[in-house]
């Protein structure tokens, strides 16, 4: 899956992937197993360079993924947003 930077397709595809309507409503859906390795595979798949977070558009998706996936748990948000294999952590 290759998404253009800031394209409506990028936003629509991400919202669809997470089960959120185009208006941004509804609880986000994630794979049952979505640990560091699974998230890293997803981030690499949307990156232009194969390095999650390095293409600009994908860093926003990583942050949004972390926000949606962490609920109200601030520590979980920080782990999800900053811990993925391509970041060298």
C-alpha cells in the first residue's frame, strides 16, 4: 500500500483500515496481534523509503496510530509512538 503525502486517499484509506468513518467517528479497530513487530511492518509498508517515520506522511500516521491505539493511557501512547524497530529502539 503506497499513499501519497497528505492526499485524501491516504486519509481515507487509513480511516477505512481502522474502521473509522470518513468523518472520523467510531472506535478504531486494530489487528488482534499488533505489537512492535506488527506495527513496524505496517509503518514500513506505508513509508516511501522503507524506514517508518522517515517519509513525513507516515510519521503522522504513526502518531495517529499511537493516539488511537493507546486510549487514555499516556505511557502506552509514548511506547506506541516512539517504539518501533526502524527507529533503532
